C-alpha cells in the first residue's frame, strides 16, 4: 500500500504522532462538560448555556471533514496536517482567553476547524505509508485515542477544574500542540501533490448543510425540554439536504465525497454495523458517570475513577488485539467483540449501589476490552480492499461517517434515558429523587442496538480481510482448509 518511502522507525513515529493528535482532538470534544459550571460563573451565564460551546465544536468537526480530502489532494498532507495542529493549538489559547460566551463559541468553531483537518489527514498520512501486512498494527495504535479520551475526560476535567482553573482545560493543549507541530514537520513525508480539480461547491453546501442540521437535531433531542418546532424543522432539513447530497454526490463527475467506496463490501458492511457500534459505545461514557453520581449518589471523583476501569480494559487487551485478528480473522473477532460489548451493557442493568466495587470494576474492564477489540477490527477491515488510488476518498468518507456516528452516541443515550423516565416507577427523573430504572432502560436499549451490529457481523464473508493478515497465517489457514476438504 505504501507509496511514500519511510523507514520502519519513521512509520512508527508518524503513527504515534497522529494517535497523539487524535487523542487531543477527542479529549476536547468531551472534557468541557466537567468545566461547564465554573466557565458559566466566569462568563456570567447559566451552566446549560455552555453546552452550545460543546455542540459547535462537534458540529464543526462533522461538517468540515468532507473538505479535508480535497485540501489534502490540493496542498499535500505535509502542509495541511501541521497547519491543522497550529490552528487547533492557537484556537485553544484563544478559548482560554475568552471573556464572553459568544467569543468562546467562536473560538471553539476555530478549534473545530483545526480538528476537522487533523483527524482525517493524519490517518490518511499513516495509511499511505503503511503496507497492507502492517495495517492491523497501525490501526490498533490509531484506535486508542477514540477509546481513551471520552473515558478519562470526566476525571481529567474534574481534577483540572478542582486544582487549577477552567482555563487549563484548553491551555494543556499548548505544549502538546507545539511538540506535535515540530514532530509533524520532521515526520510527515512530502509525497506528491495531486490535482483534485475544482471544488464541488454544490456537494460542499449540501453535505455541510445536511450534516449540520442532523448534528444540531441531535442536540435539540437531548435537551431536557425539547423544542418540538425546531426539532421538526431541523429533522426535515437534515433529511432533505442529506438526501439531496447523496443524490448529487452519486452523480457528480468530481464529487466532494466519493461514495464509490460503499460498493466495496468490507467498507460498506463495516460502516453500517460499525457506525451503529460506534454510536452505542460512545453512549456509555455519557451514561456511566450519570448512573454513578445521580442514581447511586457517589461523588464525581469516585464516579470518574470507576469509569477509568473502562480504559483499563482498553489498555489491557491492546497487546492481544492484533494477535486475535491474525489468529482468528475478522468475522469471528467482530462477532465476539460486539456481542461482548452488548453483554457488558446488559450487565450494567444489574448493578445497584450495593454491588461490590470489585464486581463493577471487573464488568467495566471486560466492556472496555471488548470495545477496544471491536474498534480495532472495524477500523482495520474498512480499508482492507480499498486500492491506494482511492484511499484519500475512502478515508474522507470513513472519517465523516465515524464522526457523525460518534456525535449521535450521546443523543441516543440521552433519548433512551428520557424514555426510561417516562415509565411507571421511575419517579419521573433520573436523579437522586428517582430510581435506577431510567438507567436500566437506557443501557438495555443500547445493548439491543449493539446486538444488531453483532447480527450484521455474521453476514461478513469468512475470507474478509485475508489480504491484510500476515502471509504465514494466511498460508496456515489455507493449508488447514485444504486438509479439511480432503
């Protein structure tokens, strides 16, 4: 696959650099939630109003990712990736210097611009220099930021706000950004500049409008008092614009988003079931702290510390993810991991304030391990059958779909939670004055949704991903199959 010459050490360094920037971008998507009260006090607004700063960041990420592919083709990753890091870092400083909510929101938009370029361009750079047989290891490294950041964000944010001030939520990005910028200049290969043609303005307007409307719709649905008039407007606009975008992109000569990758079965399947998997998995870090704090009555520190056990599971299983994929193949691993995640979600339904902490920690470690395996498998097999000539387009489409799915995770969790509040016996709330019933309903809902991803994994071809498994393992598999046939 690799078209740009790099040493093995250079490839590893580049992969770790991109993983670090992914972590920084993912952390800033969720860490602000913990700092909402002190930020609101400093800016003279209500805590709920600070939510718009979170939404605008996620919205900017979603709508601008499609543009990143065109910019990378036109300017090259060596220009776009370091520039994205610089924009993200500068915006972080400006966020910390914000004195009003509108200013903070504007700087979060700028931060989202940098993040939207960092994520897909960084991954594309790694994909371009990684050979097929090394793809599993590379994607395993690129997967951990999406797993770790949402889980550790509540505790990190709480510690920063308690010991320093809310400004450091953003200022911690400065030294990391400076180091990443210098490393990018040294590690990102020059490569060749492509000629992408003219920018697809109709595709840009329709895609950004449709995705923006859908992301904002998710925000409206997750509010405590839904504004149904706005919900209907944005639902209609989102569906209409997204449908028009798909119609245009499938017919345009040089589309902003090339949908042809969806004709590749491994890419298509892993972005249908895979999107559902990402959606439900991203709902867990949102629901768990609320369960522990509001329903169980535990402190934010205890809650954040317990949620960290999900991350422990992520790290503990990481050395085994690649061997598992090499030994058993993608379909068995996907079925096993998605079912395991669903089982861990169902297990949360059985928890009570009296459940031993050791058992809770063990359940969270198990769930974290399963989600780590699933993420790695989905992210790897998606590009198994994509030729190098179509990698840029496939990567941009994949990044867009993943961002939208991750963004809707919190929405689905909030909707399931509110649905549980409507049931008799819930007390009409999901807080200390109510019961654990709303949370039991919410975790049961996302567990069932995850089982749909398990069912779809069963439909994946047995030989899917064989071309990116090491040659020795493939030969052994074929030899074993030949002995069984004879």
